[in-house]
């Protein structure tokens, strides 16, 4: 939450402050009759900043796209287990449906988790999977003829578990802290340079300054937002999983009619 406040409010203020400090430093040098001549390095420094910014934004966008792809993969695995469960014998069907109920509950209770919560979620998923394994082992002892069905259930639920764990682990994939720190520090230095040159050349470049601050704040904020779906504006789309959940609830309702 503190990071959210920083990128939304404090960081734009720091960019504005860096421009102001650059202008004040330039005023100090002018009072000392210190001259400044452009050597062409200024535009190169800005180009490097733009390159770093685009690289980090592309990386965070890739993580977000992978997350959505993995959500669709989980939905497909859920759908297969749900549809297959309709055709099992009553006791076996109930065991699989109990497993699915618990799995959907885990998912619904942990939408958009942060990286620190992923370990707990994975532990809950594995415990639910183990509970189903105990049930299936006991069921097969009592019904040896169900070996092929048990094998099918085990295969499908294992694929579902693996897909969901990959989805959960995706929440821990973020832009490295070092890269974010470099971007923030670099942007503040660029703000200082803009303020310095603005004062030295007596240019009233309010438009350039405003655009720099807005673009930097929005783009770096977007990078952080995509890396933290648990607290940011950009949320994963769980519609495909929700559709399967609604289908499963319809099956359960039909079974009780």
C-alpha cells in the first residue's frame, strides 16, 4: 500500500522537486559567472532513459499477458474436470466435486494476491490435491474396477494443479527492484538536468517539463501497476474461470433437483 501511495502521489512530486532543484543549482552557478555549453550528451542521456523505460514496460506487459494466458489455461483444465465429473459413479462424483468446491474456494479467496501470499496459496492447493489422492486411493481399494477412471481423474487434476501453481507463481514475477530503482533515480536526474538547462538558457519550457513529469509518472507507475495486480488498477481478467465456476454450480444444482 505504501508503494501505491508513493507512485501515485509522492513520485510525481519528487520529479517536480528535481526540476526545481536543477533550476536552483543553475541559478547558483549563474551568480558565480559559471558558463554552460551543450556538448550533445544531454539528448543521449534522455535516449538512454527512454530505452530503459521501454524495456521495463515491455517486461511488465509480458508478465501481465502471461498471467492472462495462464488464467485461460487454468479455466480449460477446470472445465475438463468439471465436465468429466458428471459421468462418474455417485460416490466418486461427490469426491471430485468436493475437490472442485475446495479449489474454487481457494481461488475466490485469493484473487490478485501479492508475491508474499503465493506460497500460502500453493500450500492450500497441494493440501487439497492430497486430500483427493487419499480419497481416490481408498476408493480404488474398494472398487478395483474403477482403475481407469481413477487414472483419468488423477491425470486431469494433476494438470489442473500444475496450471494453477504456474498462475500463482506468476504473481511473483515482477520487474527487478534494481531496474525500478535505476529508472526512478535516472528520471530524477533527468528532471534535474531539464531544470538546470531550462534556467541556464532562460527557456520557459513549462510544456516540456510538464510532459516529462506526466510521461515518467504514468509509465513508471504503469510498470509497477502491472507487476502488482493485487493493489494496482490493472487487474487480471478471471472471466473464463468464473464461467467454469458458474457451470459447475449449475451441475451441482441439477444434481440436487
